[in-house]
C-alpha cells in the first residue's frame, strides 16, 4: 500500500477470549519490532523469543479476560486481523491521584504495512470509549525505549511519559 492510495476500510470489533490466538502473529511481530528498537545498552538483559513471550502473554491475557478485567479489540480488513489492542483495568495508582480504576493498555499492534493509516488511533478510540464508559478516568501504558512512532501516537491522545522503567542485572557486590 502506498501513501497515494485511499486508506483501507477497517472495522474495529470487540473480541471474545477465544479470538486471542488470531492476534498471535501481530503480537509476535510487535515483540520482534521492539527487539530491533531497544538500545544496545539495554540488550544486556536477553529478550525472550517472540514465540515464548507470546505463550506467556497469551496465558496472562486469557486469565485477565476470564476474570472480566480485560478486553480485546481487533482491527479487521475484510475480516482479517490487521491490528489489535488489549487493555485491562486495575485499582488506582499509588503515586498519582487517579480515583478508582485505572486503565492499562497492555498491547497495541498494527501490521507493519498497514501503519500510518490511523488504525492505531481507531483502536485507541475503542479502548478509550470502553474505559470511559466504565467510569475509568485515566489510562497508563508502557512504551519500549526508542519507539518514537508510538510515543507520538500516544502524545496525540494526551498520554504522556510519567515514569521511566529501567531493567538491569543485579551485580555481585564486594564489601
């Protein structure tokens, strides 16, 4: 698809737990993309393979959906998934005054060749509509270091950095 073509017709559907496996390839592509973005300085902590990471997240996502605390939205083009968003709710934040439940966008992925057509915004709109309909006033998320495209998308939605997560190995100490 080239920028001179019209944007594709996309339908955003709220999907049940049994459709989680349909987003496996999209989730794994996101994980592999993140692996490319992570700065060399952060690669001292090995990344799981996309298959192993998906197996873990699939189990977590399924459990959250079964508990009624998480939801899946799939962006479809001609009934084929081209993107998805997965969000959950949890009790308010300990550091910020968020009152009640807070939404957490656990994953948002759009097929690489379908990016820049507004599909991520359509997915965020579905998540936002659902959360605000539940009375949730705030949403949080994590962005992989170096993912400037994602940062620009979230900032357009008023979602701005509030913390930086760091990860490193523990070191043997000599006292």
